[in-house]
C-alpha cells in the first residue's frame, strides 16, 4: 500500500473522528465504516457528550447530525467554530437542512444528505481532511502558481495569501481560485456562482455574498492590514492587483 498516495497522505494525520448522531443504527454504520478505513471514531449521542469528547480529545474532524436531543447541530457548529479549528461535515435529513448548511454560512466544510452510503461519507471525510491538512504549499506536489501575494496549488486545492495558507471550505476555495486566476478582473455574482457551485441554480446571490464575507474574514486573519477583495457595486467582485 506504500505506493497508494491516499495511504501515504493519511498516515501523517490524526485519525480521531467525532461522530455526533443520536440514532444508534446510523451511528453504528458510520462508526463501522470509519473504523474499516483506519479512522478512530468517537461516538456521542448528544451535544453534552460531544462537548466532553472535544474537551478531552484532539479530533481531526467532526461529523455532525442536525437534530439532536439536547440542541441542534447548527448552533453546535457555531460553538465549535469559536473554540476549535476542526473541520465539520453535516449529516442532513431534509432538503430544508441542506439549504441552511449551504445558504447560511455556518463554517461547515461539507455535508452529506441522509440517506447516504457509508462509502460516500468516508470519501467526504478523506477529502475534507486532505484539504485541511496543514502542509506548506511548496512542499511536495507540483509547484504552486504565484500571482503577486497569492500562491495557488491547484493539485492540493490550497491557496495562500502573503505566505499564510488559508483554511477554506470547498466553495470558498473555488470562489477564491476564480478570483486569483485573474487579479483585477471584475467577476459578476453569476459568474462566481457558476465557477464555485456544482448546482448554481440552487444557490442565490446572497450565497456568493455570504462566502465573500467569510473569505474576507479569513484573509483578515491571515493579513490584518490587507483587504484584497474589492466590491464593485451592481457588478460584482475582483481582487486588488498587488505586486
Ligand atoms: Ca437526529
């Protein structure tokens, strides 16, 4: 298996996964699938137990159900975001929940709609972990492309600004990659939506705005004095041309 790049990557990362799901048969399926793939799942049937596990363990990722006996996953995701830099994958039961995960910026890294196959879920877990793995951009893989202060490694789906790697969700990454490809060019919301969303028809303008907002917050964290995304009223967004 040493020549399997996936195994190679995964061997370096923390494999503990917190599974927050109150329906035991579903939780059992998830725990079994994760264990089969070499992860170390910790199951919590309620938010209280999930908090205790997060306080005691360093987990690499959280799989989070929405409807739980002592609260809801949306609020808990916000709570996690204030305390831990851990990626979150939502398990959603209804299309209304999917809309909230996608439309409202909760900081979720991905979601899987019930019913899902264990294989689909573990594939998402691996993909999110690959993205969030904090490997310096220039190490391994192909050389990232550089445009002014931006460094974009498309092989690893990673973007760095002024040397600071950004921890981006899938749609944030795709949106920013579009802007980085042409600094100075103004993209309409419609263009950005088509570039960043698999199903742009389901997204709304404010979804682009919401993602621009979270991107700006992440860029502020990386470079507090810079504000590289420019708003063009009635037109869209561009990246400031910097050298
Ligand atoms: Ca539930």
